[in-house]
C-alpha cells in the first residue's frame, strides 16, 4: 500500500468497530463492514478513531482489528490508523506495528493536558520525533472531543515544523472560517498545501466545507454513500446536485449526531442494513430506548421513500 500523502481526497470513512452482543470483537462483521464501505466507493478507511471506540480496546485487540481490516482491504484503498495515546511509548509501538502491517499512515489528536499554543506546538514536535521521518500522519483538530482549541496560527506552525504531517482532519465547529484561513495561507505561500478532510459529524457541513477548500470528508455515517456522492458531484462541478444529495439524507445525519447516543444510532442502522451482526457499543456506552428505535425506523422508512422518489425523477 502506498503511504498517505498530501494529494488525498474523497471520503476516508471512519469505521466503527464491530462487537458481538457479549462485547467481543466481531471479525466476521469486520470483513462484511469493509466490503460494504468499499462498495460505497470510499477513497480510504480510518480505523481506531474516537467513534471506533479505540480507547475501549486492548493493545492486542487494536492490532488484531487493524490486521483484519488491512487483510480484507488488500491494498485497494489507504487505511489510516488512529494512534493517539496517553504517552509516546504506546503511540510509537502501535504506529510501528500497523505501519509494518501495511497501514498508509496514522492519525494523532492533542491530549487534554496541552492548553497553551506553545504547549500544543511542542507536543506535536514530539509527535513528529516519535513517529519518525518515514511515517506520514494526520493532525486531528477535534476540540469537542479533546477540549483543545488549536488556532489557525497554531496549525500553521505545526505544519511548518512537521513535513511528515500530510493531512488535517478538520473537526472544529464552527470551523468554516478556519478552513478558509488555512487555504488562504496555502494560496499566499505561507505554508505548504496539505490535504484537508472535514470531520464534522456525519458530514453535517460537507457541502459548505467543500466550497471552503476541503478535499473531502473523514467522518462516519450509517449511509456513507451520501458523502461519496456529494464529494463526487462537487468534484465534477455539479454543485446543486451535491447539495440536493446532501439534503436528501439530512434528517438521518442530524439524528445520528445527537450527543451521547450518536454511535449507538449509527451501529443500529448499520445492523439494520446487514453490515454488522450486532449494534452493540462496548461498555461503557449508551443503549437506545424503544422510542429511539421507533424514531430511527420512521426516519429510515422516509429515507427509503425519498430515495425512491428521487430515482423516479431521474
């Protein structure tokens, strides 16, 4: 597999981690999930992310899951692995392991312990040293999850210091002005251009992010075909079509982004679609109520009807 580089674009789907009802890794569902995502036309996969429940896996489980995904992908698309860790020793160990397996690169977010601009920059200088000169990596800017606010100026300094940082996963919300500022810095020659994939939940602002200079999306959604179709339409200059496709899925995307139960909603829909065998979220994690499940059933039925009507019009 070729390593990740600054030309990455399209949809790098954040994969869920399938578990059995008892909470064990479900490798059979993992294979089925990979096939489903690839069938939707994704450009790459990202595993062991926040919505992949990475912090709930043991080190051995993490390696086993990554190996299963990479074996099933068989080089068809790049696979990025989340390598954020409390310390640099486990980050380095996981990185070396997954890169040897064939991963395209790793993704790192700042820990909650770094607060000032200088602390953030110094931390990512150490990330660069830890990963080494041969490992391309993704800078994850996700303040809602990390509690760390990275100003545009800080991101520019990190990129200037780290030639092996080839992508920004942009999840600041609101973040459209930050995206515009980063691309303006590229245009002015202030900093080299890297790939920027937006990560705001389920692509909730995907059309606008593409218009501000994002190269695609790195997030999850139970209907990844929406994000793929939006990115393809936008890349082809069909802006109105991109918005129309996005609008058709908005009710489900909005429902899936509820704080606390979003992952449970996503896994429930994926199970209903036959992608994974169980909707289980590993403990500690949320469970859907009967009312939640009824809401999803209604939205899913309306989605099926909406897509049928769109197909008839075409």
